[in-house]
């Protein structure tokens, strides 16, 4: 892959993120599954925008923005994305903080294809 990437990073501490990953993996780290998880949260490009995006593992996701009462927040497949993290230099790519939707169970990261 050439060019900038977008990375979705949970808005949580290392211990909480590790706990969530271990929970998803059934309590044991699996390097292949961890790589799939990372690729599910990486996208080619410099900024997220409304519409369809494809993660580096080939999954198509839908970004929804302009949600009433939720300024600077978009949603993508069950997680919130905080747009206040937009990069100053768009050619560098971007890292966006994420959290799970308050109304849903789940993780603060996108799950890979099974």
C-alpha cells in the first residue's frame, strides 16, 4: 500500500484496550487474529468522509455523519468516531479516536471478517 492511512484507535487506556482484545480472542492472544483486527481498523486515505470505505482487510463499512445533537462525531458500524482528530497535514493520514455507541453492546474497535 502506498500513501496515507487512516487508523481507528479506541479512546481508552492500554489496560482497557488489552482487556477488550483478550475478551474478543477468548482470553488468549492469537497473532493472526490480532493482525486481522488491526487491518479491520486501517483504511487507505487521509480523512474519513461520509459514505462507503473499505478497510485493509477488504470489509466495506459505512460512515454516517451529521447526526443530530452529535457535533464532530460520526458513526461506523456500531462505533463512534471523533472527528476532532482531523490531521493538520492531510498527506500524513489520520488517527481517529473511537468508542462504542452508548446504546449498543460491543467493542471500541471494528471486528474483522471471521
